[in-house]
């Protein structure tokens, strides 16, 4: 470097320093200094929080069911030999005819069972479709004889006459009681009180008391018919003049209406007690309101069904059973499931020992201090939320940390 | 103080510590290990998968092997390769049966599964031989035959006279014993049992797992409700996951100590499954 050069160097360096200082000043003026501590603090304590809310412990139970058609039963008068087939009661008064062999009397409409050769023809109709039938009711008239409704538990096999005894007499007395004609406890002895009641039953419907055995009045086996369910609904009746056959019964009754049935397991059963409101959905139709009408006793597991209870639900009003037959059926509980305080699943944390807890922000927010730990017990999960046991430290409306800590 | 005096003093102190037990060679009771492994819980099937399960047969593989056992046993009994229908039926029943050995390893849990499926037995309920008429002596001979023993199940719960296979039973059993003795498990157990007694049930005093006492005179409905009560208590406390994690940790310790042996065992299990599959294919079962 020349001597001139050496003289210029300090000036050049000085100029550069002044320029650098000026540039720095300009930057300082246009871009004032930023205090990054707030950002640092915020990035360290930026919490995402969520509110504790009231939620159902579980989703509503929805169970596939099956539509069952109405159960129908044919009702016709019983037939038999007409023999009394019994010995006299020990307590009933004896009659002169007691112990005599019973014999059918040809054409004995009033005094004995119909012989098998006599056509059984509807000679009068009493009921119409839609009416209910109760035990003890008169169901109609066949070949001039009335027909009375008896329960299936009645072991009817013979004519019952004054002096008869047995379980069939007790069943007769129970039916007479149903009809309001016998107010004693069934004894199984066909005595004078029973006789008076039977007579009143016949007379109520315009018939004389028959004498199945000469001198021994009572009730003819042919005057009875089994109706499976008390209160069964009449679906159809044989017309006047129709001959009663297996294909043409006196009455067809509905013993159980169309219904939806499903198996509820032991846990689900709590939501489907008798009377519980449900909705029933056929295929892609709208859910329709209905109710549980019956719950069976406990059933063991079988094939694809779990152990539990068979639940019966009434077909909702207005549903055309024939139109929905074959469609998938889903029954859903209508009542809301029990609720409890809930936090997002993402807020649940677990420590090294496996204990579950959540973090609750300090009052005053992130800058006020670290969040506090609250141990929780989860009782249910649904749709991303965990329902927890009530805890004073986590009231509904309180806040928990979801992330950021 | 001279170095000799210092040495004597140190020896005296060490002797004193030794005599008072402070320097006991075995040391104080070791603290339970930190939870370093986790069990996988499958709530859809109430299945618990623990680390040692990777070295035994899966539930499907056990079913396959047991189905093949039916065929090998029947052939030994009848002395013929031809199979009777009862043997085919028994083999198919085995295949249909998926006994999860780990369902109730830590007591009842997964109430939803249990309500749907009941407390399914953890072991196969299909009788060996099905409805085949079996002479006792011949039956014993066939069970100890080489062909049959080459199909023994290898899993955590099936006891056999195969020493190598029994290591899996041994290690898992030891891990289970350590788990139930672990104070953390006992604390969890106490919480669950308190839940059960609050629900009105008495506890089974004869089981290390305690849990609900099932009375012999109860109906099936009462038994199931009691089992569900235990499952609900376990679920509400997350008992099974937390307890299984403790057991998983002890199993992981066993794996770390015996891994080579366990890998060999898994290979043996795979060979048995392959052998069983061939038998079933040849017999037209699968």
C-alpha cells in the first residue's frame, strides 16, 4: 500500500462505521425492538381447555327385533262321550239317580251331550268380530246348545253333574266365579251352591239347566269350549248355519296381537321394563312410539341370543302389519340414559401407576400458576366424551385442560 | 489419625453395619418395578394380550391344534385312518370354539361383552374323542403317543408334559403371582372389591383375585348378574387395564431374561400349527 493509501484507510473505515451505525439507527426507528417474552410465555402456557358438561353415561340402546304376526286360536265346542265317569261326592246330597250309568239320549239337546252323529251347526250367533271374550261368556249356540268359554287349565273331559267331584268341578266353579255367579272358594264338589250357579249361568243366556244324567242336572261337556286367553279378541265367527269342523271353528280368536320381540341382555334389560317407552323403526321408516308390554323370565343363552330376557313391544298404532312384515325392525329406548359430568376423552391423563386424572387450570389462567391434578373415575364413554363419577373439584361448567400442559 | 487406625475404624463400622443388617447381602425387599410395559385390551372380544402371548399359540391356533388332536386321537383309538362322523363333529366343534385363555385372567371385566356372551369358559369344553367309545387304557396310550404329543398346545394356560412348552406356563404363572402380590395391584383390587361390597356382594375369600363370591345355590340369572357386577366395577375403575399393565411389566422382565428360549418356543408352536393344519386339510375338515 502506498503512503496515500495508508492515509485514506482510517477515513474509509470510519465512513463504514458511521454508515453501519446509521443503518442500525434506521432499522431501530422503522422496526422497534420486540419484547418476545410474552410470546415465549404464551407458547409455554397455551392451554386448550374444555368445559365439564352433563352427558349420558352411554348411547341409547338400539336392538334388532322381530315382528310376530298375531297369534290366532280356533274355538269350538268340546266333544266327548257324555259319560259322567265319576262317583258321587262324599259331601253332596245323593239323589235317586246317583250311580246310574249315564247314557246319551238321542237328540238330547236339553238333557245330554250331542251324539257324534248329530251335525254340529251354528244355530245362533252371539259375538261379532272385535269383541273380547272372557271365561264364562256364552260364545254362541251350536245345534241348539249354548257354548260357554273355559280356560285351557280346566281339565274338562266329561259332563259335570250334581254330585260330581274333581279338579274339573273346581275349574267349573272358578269359571262360575268369573261370571259372578259363585262366591265361594272352589271346592271341587258339585253341590247345591254349584248347581244353583250353573242353573243361573244357563238361564242368563236363555237356556234351561240340562240333565246330563236323568235326575242329575249339571253341565254338558258339549256346552263348553276352551278359550286360550281371558279377554281374547274375536277375529271371525262361523256364520249361522255353518257346520262346525276343524276348518270352520265356531270362533277364531286372537290370543296375542302382532308384536315386536327381541332379546335384551342383562344390562340392556334395565332400560326395557314393562311400560318403558320405546321407538320402533321398520326398515327405513320413521321411528314410531310404542311401549314394552311384557318381559319374560330369565332365558339362558341360545344360538345367537345372549342370556337375558325376551322383551315384547306393542306394534305402534297405525302400522299395517302386513305391509311391514319382513322388514328389519329396530327398537330403541326412548328414555334418556342416566347422565353424569363428562370431560373430553382427550383430557384424560394417566400416571405411571395407571391412575386416571385430569388437569384443572389455576384460577386466573395459565399465567397464574400450574394446573392442579384431579383424579377421576370414568363410568362411561360415548362419542368422544368420558362420563366421570361426580367430583366436587369438577363441577359441570368447570374447566379442564385438554392439551398444552 | 494414622492410616492403621482409620482402617480399623472403617472395619469396625462395616462390621457393625453388617451385624445390624444394614449391609445385608440380599438387601431390603425390592420395590416393584416401574410400569414399563402395557397390555392390549380388546373390548370387542374381552381379550387381554400380554407380552408372553407373542411366544405361544393364538386362540385360533389353539383351536386348530385341538381339532387335529381329535383326529390323531381317534385314529389311534380305532387303529384306522378312516374317520367316523363323531370325530369330524368333534374336530369341527374345536374349530368353532375360540377359548380365550386371557378372558378372565384378572377377574371379570368388559361388562358389555359379558352381557352378550356370558362368562365363556377359558378352556375348550369339547371332550377328547367326542362321542367315540374309548377304552381307558387305550385312551391313555393314545394321549401319550408321539403323534399326539407332537400336537400339544403351547400357550400360557395349557399344562403338558412338554418341558420346553411348560416354560411359557411357568413364566406367565410367575408373572401372575408377582402381579397379585404387587402392592399396586392389591390397592386396585381393594378399590374394586369395595365397589362390589357397596353393590351388596360378598367377596370370594378363596381366590387371590378375590372378586365376587358365586354361590352354588344361585340360579344362572343370579350368577350372571353377580359376574356382571364384578365386570362393571372393574370397568368403572379401569381395573383390568391397570392391573394388566402391572402383569405386562413382570412378563416383559421374563422375556428380557429368556428371550432366546422363548423365540425357540414360538417356532415350535408354529411347527405344531402347520402340522395340525396339514392333518385337518387331509381329513377334509378345512
